[in-house]
């Protein structure tokens, strides 16, 4: 699929398989999503802008590569997005952070916003939006639209799992936003869950079901 990157690194795939197992306990699931998000974050930040700065090593001076430009912004789609957010912050602790609170109506599957707080100057920053599941894509589409309304132009979307239906819907709404995922699964079921998937990511992160 165009504009979609599947991170097929062995460590990513192994950790994802452990997360899929229904008997994986909450604490382990939470640790795994933090670990896998760092690996996904490593892939998604390959194009961060660089410059050189003069530094002194214990041996001599050198022109050393350093990140440049305004700080990266990580935006979590609540609540499950926070599982990915924490690992990425371990990787890029200086990143700015935003949150978009959206829930999916269980009957209509329509995305309903209840919270939105993002950093300023999004138009001058690289923005990475995180949510573990791209299922119907209704929540992700709505969240990215709100972020664009705040001026963001350089946006990437990162998820653990994506359904073909979700990718199609997301790309129709936001063809300019590349998707990075650990897996493209088979399909959605009648309840809008990814098959084979891993269940409800938020419930499994927080032990609420």
C-alpha cells in the first residue's frame, strides 16, 4: 500500500506476537507496548533534521551531528495512545506532547471528541500522532483533522496494528499523512475490531476489562 510502512524488524514482530496472546497479563502487555513503541519511534524519526555543533571529546574537538530545529511533537489519541507515547518519550524526552481525547460510539462507531490540548506552533514542527489501533479509522481521522486545524502540516501517524479498511479510510481523508505500523491484519469484524488483532488495546494496557 502506498504511503504505508510496515516495520518488520524481528524484535517488533516478536513483541507484537507476545502482545496478541490473550493470556499476556496487563503488566507485561504494558511493558511490551512501551518497548515496541521505542522501536517504532526509532523508525519514524529517521528523517529528523540534523546540523553539526562543535564539541570537545576527551581526546579532541570535532564537528558532531546534532538534532536541529524546533522540538518534535508527539500527540496521543486518548486513552490507548498513551501506551505508545510513553515509550517514544523515553526515546525523545525533549519532545513536546499533545493529547486528543476521542471515543468511538459503540453503536454507530462515530468518533466523538471530549478533549484536545496541543502545543503551540504546530505549523513549524514535525508532528507524530500515535494510537495503537487503526481499525475503522474514524477516531484517527477526526484527531488528525483537529491537529490540522491547529496548523500542523508535517504529520505522521503511528500504530501497532492496522486493518485494510482503516488504512483505506484514513488515506482517503488524509492522503498527505504517512502511516507506520507493525502489522496490517486481515480485516475488521462486525463490531469494528481488528482480526486477528489483540483485543481492545486500552483495556489491555490499563486492565479495565
